[in-house]
C-alpha cells in the first residue's frame, strides 16, 4: 500500500506531526506487532487529522488502522479522538447485504413459515384496476368484496417465463422423450384466462407432474394417446422345416395293392407251407 496524503483543507501542523501519538493509540487496541508503517494522513477539518497505519494482521490483509487526532482551539496538546480499523484497496470484505426476502429461493418456505408480500410488490396490482378483456375476471365474494390485489401483467409474465424455462417446460429430457405434447393429452386441464393457451394442470395420477402446472408443449410418457408401447412378451420363433429327412407312415388299408409277378421272398424267420 503506497503512502497517501489527501488534504482537502490545510492540515493543522501540530496534528499532522503527532504520528507517534497516533501509533500509540493504534497499538493500545491492536495486538502486539499488528501496527505497521505510517501510510499518511488526511485532514478532516480544522485541527482534525486522521493518520493511517498498515495492518499486519494476516486475517485483515488490505486493511489499515485509522487514528484521528485533534487539538482544541488555542491549545498546544494534541489528543486522540478515535481509533478504528478501516478497509483499504484490495481488502477482503463481506458480501453486500441482501434483504431476506431477496435471498429466498423456491422450496425455502417450510411448514408454518409466513412470507408476506410487500405493499409495492410489482407482481401484484389492486384488484379493481384489472378490468380489461385480456386479464382474468376476478371472483366476487358473497358480500360483494373481491381480492385486494391480483396478479399484475409483470407478475404473469415472470411466471410464464419461469414455468416455460423450468421443469414444466418443453426443454427437459422428460418432454423430449414424450410421444406427444401435453396439449393433446386427455389428462391436460387448461388454465383459465390469459394463460389458457400456454399452460394447464396435469390430472394424471400416474404422471410425474400430477397436480402441477405444465406448459402446453411439455410432455411425458403417461400421455393419454400413447397406445403404441413395446410388447411385454417375446415373439414366437418361426418353425424349422426338415426337407431332407422323412417319416414312415402306415399304409391305408383301403388302398389297392398292385399285383407283383414272381415269387415273394421269404422274410427271415418265416417258413413256407
């Protein structure tokens, strides 16, 4: 870290020269050996100067000790006003703080948890403002009072983009291997209103998306018209015909026996009368 000397106003000479006093103040709150060289000073105002010292603590690399000294009007003695540890260039800092409602992710909400919507949430709009033909007509309760806020055009577009790019969309491996799209499935129940053409709810208890919103161009193997499935039994083999061998078959008794001239030879074991 290079020495710097920022002088927005004329620095008080006595305060600027109180380097040893400022180092002593830093060493009183730091551990031994953690206060390094003097990096310079900055004039904060009339008779008010801040001295900077390098921090040698390995856990605070890039940080520096800032000791502010002051002198009262018409006084000769310089006193220590404040001693702090400040980050310098290249210092390791904690991440920027993010509000809790922006750190939530889908699935973080558990049983009993409450997630209140902000009063100026851009995803919602007062119910009485959504009266055009492109939006859903809101249900009116029995006492004549509707919902205080309904989904705005921005909230609807964000939901459409999130659903279409996520698991219910057409770009998943499940949808790529499906025999047809959900829009042609008998278990596909379209949503009402402006989202009717693009999204619906799966009503097939055997499908992986049962009871969930799916895109019209999504799909799975539980399609209602997926009737062509591979057979569960193997095909029977074709019979093998032997064209070389033969079998002896008994002669038909009613068939005529042709006459044979000459003597009939005796069979072994038979005698002639």
